[in-house]
C-alpha cells in the first residue's frame, strides 16, 4: 500500500478508547410491536405508540425506572407518532389512515384529545408537524403525501406517488418535502399552501427506503434502505453529490441525525447500532464501468463470444472494483479492503491497482458499531441531554446515555 502520514482525529481517539453507549433503562410492557417513540426533550420522558392500540407517556420515577403516566386507548392500531416539544402536541398515525392529535399537559400526566384528521385510506407510515407552517404532513401505504392545516384540521393538498410512501422529512425554510418509497426512490416536492410542485427524484437504492433524516444546517439528506445501505445526499451543494455508507449487514430500519456533533445514528435488522462521523471528508463511490473484457488484463467476460472464439479461451465472470469502478476479472480483484472515505466500513472487492493506492490513514474507521441487542426499528436523540432512544422489534424501548460518544 502507498505510504502516508498517520492522521488522528477526535473521532478516531474515541474509537481507540472503546467508547460506547451506556444502557440506562428498558421500557417494557407493550402487548404488540412498538411502532413509534420519541424522547421528551429536556425531560426523563418518552412518548410511545404501539399496535396494541395504546398511546403512552413514560416518566422516570424515583426508583430510576420508567412507568406510564398516560396510557390512552386508541380506536385502532397506531402506526407512527410525532411530538412537538414547543407546543406540547402529539400526532398519532393510525392503521386506518386517520391521524389523531393530542395536547400533552405540562406535567406530562394527561394527554387531552384535540382533533382527528381524515387523511388516508390505508396505514399512515410517517408524520411530521411543522410549527412554522402550521402543517401536519403525512405519508401512507395508499401512495399519498398529504398535508393538513393544524389549526382548522382541513386538508390543504395531496400528491400521489407511483409507489407506497414509507417515510418523509420536511425542510421548513424552503418548504421542500422528501418522500421515500417502496420503489427505492426519493421524491423531492416543493409545497406552497395548496400547491405541490414536483422537483426531482433521487435514485440510488436497490430496496425500499424505510427512513429519512435531515441535516438542516448543511442541507444534507440521509436515506436508509432495505438494501442494507445508507446514502447521504448533499442537497445544499446543488451538484448531485451522494455518499454511500456501508456498514450494516441487514435491512436499515431507522436513522437519526445529531446536528451539534455532526453525527448520524443508524439501526438495522442485524441488531447493530452505528454512529457515523460527518466531520470527516468523504468521497463519492464511482459509477460501475461497462466493458466486454477485463479493464486490467483484457480477458473476455463470458458473454463476449467473439473474443472467446478468436482467442480460443473460456470467458470470465465480471466483477467491479469498489474504489475505481473498473470492470475486472477475478484474477485482478482477489484482494479486499475497507475504505471508509467511500463509506465501506467492511472489506470489499478491490482491483490490484487500487489496493496499492490506499494510504494507511485512509483505513481509519469513520463509524463506530455497537450491539444494541435488539433489531432496531426506531431511533430518536436528545443531543442536549446526551440521550439516545432505540425501538426494537422485540417490543422493547431502550434509553441510552451517549455522553461518552459526544464528549
């Protein structure tokens, strides 16, 4: 490998010190899957909804354990939730397509029903409340994005996608909404009161997009997919730049961005919890080249019948170098290496030339991986109090201290 000076960063020092999140509490007691949960900012409290038809508010007691201060029975199974700490309003998406709104009391001991939005004809997959616009935005398996006025409860507009809408994030400043779908695309839409303007589609995933996160300050969009990958889209750069993040070994289910530390948390079906450093410089993955023969030794690939016949040889299987994108044969790409600047946190196929071009400092990880001990389906972070919430498919909510990670 090429030589180069060793570069140490604060993030690398944290890895060297084996820093990891500390499990503080487990919230148990749901009779079915937890479908959404939020930390109450600045408080030892959690809001959760479940397919057992409950909306619960959990508060930490003197014993150190969390117990429900509110357990409200909903008319049908709950599928998603959003909470506005500024206004104390809770929005619960239901399996029948409705959205119910509640006012959470200042002492967190009561959730008063406020109104119902007749929004969708199928399960609500995501909700986001915009205080600035007074909009309630939602997506559903019925393929629609809808937005309602939170003051009158009336629908302002709707946009139908070509596939099931699974997640959304909304940028209040530009009134731009990003919607992830089961087709692996992200629709970029501009909203103006009752009008919706299609801007573009972001394509890069090979599986359904389950989660989105938004970095307001840098206008960076993050998407997590069933194809096991995460993509960071540099929306603010206006150059179409996208960075791949490959560290999970199963479906990515949840993302959460911490803006102060410029860190991205991700959770997946492999029970891993990952922290990605976005203070580091990253590189785009190359596009895979197309060729009828190896771009290193010119051996024909198995479909190149003409060259095989002329040279009287058997064709070879095509591979791609993950660093340069060249189409190569197995003989010229036997080695594997991690390459964190391009988001490859585990060893991937490299051609011989690229293996020789990697500097030692480029092998330093740009992520940390932890065993959450449950398959992650939801995340939330309170960066001020250095708390992280994970939701698992085991019906358990876990509250972690991430003080050592963000110090």
